[in-house]
C-alpha cells in the first residue's frame, strides 16, 4: 500500500504541444521554480507562456497554475505531454449511526487540459463506496468490503478488500467524488479516502 501513501495526490493532465514548442522558455524568462522545470509553452509569469492557461506563478519556490484554481505543479513532461499536479483527496470519518457524505470536485472548464485516462486510476481506501461523477453522471466507481481490515490492509494490493481501484473515461475535464457507506471495523470509527492516483 505504500505506493498510494506516496502518490495519491498526483494527477496527470494531458496537454497539446507542437514540435516548435519543445524548448525550455522564452528569452528573458525563468524556467525553474524551486526544483521544478517549467518549459514552454508554460511560463513563469504572464508574458512568458503561450497563453493564460499556461501561466505559472512561483510562490515560495512552489509553482502553481494560476488559471486552474492554483493547482500546484509537480512536474511537466513535454515528452509525455503531461503535467503532474497536486490536488486534495476526499477523507471522511463517521461515527456509528451516521451516514455522512463527502464531496470534492475539480473543473478544468474551457482549459486545453483533461485528466489522462492512461495515467490515472480512481482509488478508494477504506470500507465503503466511492463514485466519480461528471456533471451529475456517474463515470466510475468502486466498493470495498473489510472482513479483517487490520491484517488485509497490510497487503500490497487493491482488489476490493479495504481498497479498490478503477479507470476513468477518456477526455474527462471535470469531476466530483462522492464517498459514502463507510463500515465500522471492530468498534473503530469508520474512515475512508478517495482520490485519483498516478498509476505509473
């Protein structure tokens, strides 16, 4: 399960570049923010990118996509045509008798980006149900069961016992995640989390 603890906040967005765009930065522009290389068509500052969607702000050596809700940039790969960003997951704990629901959403709107089907999986850790929806329509989901959570959660798998995963559709630009039906195990408070994960 270590892979999910390390990478569960990574989302890869697909982007479109042309061969002429394969260079580090425009003349006079910085191309690094902290330890992250920011290659063109992205650029640090409004005058250094190809357009407003690719503007990166560098605050305290941390790069952010300013047009996309200030998502933190972790890596840009022109070779793979992807940008890796850091987003929050859904985490929910509930007490006995409660049936609470946690929802989190991201909308890339009219941007040129979409979530990469080939590079992301939708994951639920815990005992319950999770759905990923696009404008109210369910596009992916999975459910788990936990007969012995303490021992099974130690295993390095995600096949329905305390953890499940599924793929996302092509060309997904917005989603909301819904986490419900958490089960209590051995008198403990029921907890679960759902997220998109880098599957590489």
